C-alpha cells in the first residue's frame, strides 16, 4: 500500500497486513509479535467475551494509531522544507499535532490492552464492569493492579521502565 503527501508527493510503502484487522502497517511495526499476541488472546479467552472485546479493540487501536503516526511522520517530513506561508504552515501544524496525538494514543491503547488482559485473568484487580471503570484505566492504575495481582512477575520492571521514560502523568 502506498500513502503520500497530497502536495509534495512523498511516498512510502506499507506491505505487511495484520491478521487481526487486515490493516497495512509500517515496516517498523512489530507485526509478527502483534499477530502472535492477538491470535493467542483471540482464541484462548473466548469464554470471557466481555473482556476479550476490550482487548481486541485496544489492539486495533494500537495498530490504527501507530499507522496514523507513521503517516503523519511521512507527511510532516515531506513538508519540512516547504515554502513559508499558507497552506504549508497549516499542513505542518496539522501533521505535527496528528503525530503527537497518535503517539500519545498508542501508549493509552497499550495501557488499556494490558489492563484488559489483566481483567481476563483477574477481574477483581482489573475492574472493567462499568463505564467509570473504563475511564479510570491509567498507566498508574494499570501498574498498581499488576503489582497487586502479579507482584513477582517480571513484566512489572519492564512496565516501570516505560513509566520512568514516559512519566505516568502523561498517560492520565
């Protein structure tokens, strides 16, 4: 699949399609790992449909936002040396906002996906029964829930490292 900037004509390819949603993703998206995780979660936890939907929707969001992020990046790169003035300034601002908004959203969706996976295993520590529960999922609440439910799991140090590199208040 080709995507391009409508004004300056920069193009890139996205040949790999995900099994979950058939979306074409950028080359740097970990598509093999993503397909393995989504396939496992989609087949293993079918009896927990209410939580499985949360997981699959969050995984879709990760793929959509990462792909949009790459598209905004490509478009913005094509506009960096554009002439001063309109409409190029507007296009640069649009793409910069789209890039950062989607970058932030990838982490939000990842956080929600992890919380929903936790709910598949232990819904008591990972409540998603109400809309308020869904709104209360943040990086901090996800880390606390994993710490309480799985205090010795190695994932805690990895998630903590992500939180140190990208402070939790940015994911609220």
